[in-house]
C-alpha cells in the first residue's frame, strides 16, 4: 500500500478516490499527531534496539541501547569493483 500525506486537508474527491484502494491518506492533523507521538517516543527512549552485554567482571547480563548507523554510513566491501559511472 501507499501513503499520501498533506499538511492540509484532502478534498472530498481525493477521499472518494482513495476509498477502496490500498492507499492511506494522512492529513495535516494526522501528520501532527504522528510527529508528536514520534517525538514523545524518542525523548522517552522508546523503540531503541537493545542488545545483551556482559557488565564488568560480574558476568551479569544487562540490556544496553545499540547505536544504529544510517545505511549510508555503513561501509560494505563486497569485493565488487566501484561503479564506473560514479
């Protein structure tokens, strides 16, 4: 499915067009709610991936946040030659 997002409102025609299709319309109010929810979750630390690590010499396992790198920041050497165009 797809999403169509606007900072305003959708016309009745747009709503009718999306009805029955695999399309979700997100209007300005819905977008603001999503942004606020994401900001609240981020400030609360919710949704952070966790990994098990052994703490010190006690051998006690504790959950620790995992640093997540953006895909563009990950250098992967798969052995293929660089792109001749780039």
